[in-house]
C-alpha cells in the first residue's frame, strides 16, 4: 500500500509565499546585474576585460541574466529560470576562482538561492516532464 505525503495547506501556502518572495528578490538582483552588463557600466567592462574572452561575453551574460530574471516571474516556469541562473552562477564562481581577483561569495550565495528556488518549484519540472521524474 502506497501512501503519499502531502504538506498541510498552511505549510503549502507558506512555502508558496516564500517561493514567490524569493522569485521576486532574485528577479530584482539578476535584472540589476544583467542590466549593468548590458548598459556597459565601466566596472562590468573591466571585469570582462579581466576574464579575457571579449566584451561579447558580457553582452551574452547580461542577456542570460535579464532573460532569467523575467522568466522567474512567469507562473509555471520559475524552476527552469532558477536552474538556468544556477548554471550561470556556477560559471561566475569558476571565473572568480580562476581569473578574477574578487571573492566568489556573492555568486555562491546566488547559486544557493537559485538552487533553493528550483527545489521549491520542483513540481513545475515534474509537470513539464509529464510526471516521469
């Protein structure tokens, strides 16, 4: 006999509020970060000069972050945006550890937050996968 554990309605509501709060917070952060890259803020230009792959990569990263920020707010797709942005943060951490002289801690915090959101919204991934996960 199989039993399915379900969260109480109050807990589910609290988790939903927490997830939406996290989605909005992350959307603001990634919109600001991606916007700074797309706007060509001098500090961002310097960072991508240090990375050494060219300014085109700054533009691509800015587009990835802004697109992710927008999709975080689209109902039913936040988990995918969170995974997308988590992968981006893995790249940022690698850049900080190997090339950049600045600490990787902010990118690591964003990785944890995006991974947490992906976990909170994992039902969205299951829905798209057709329940196969």
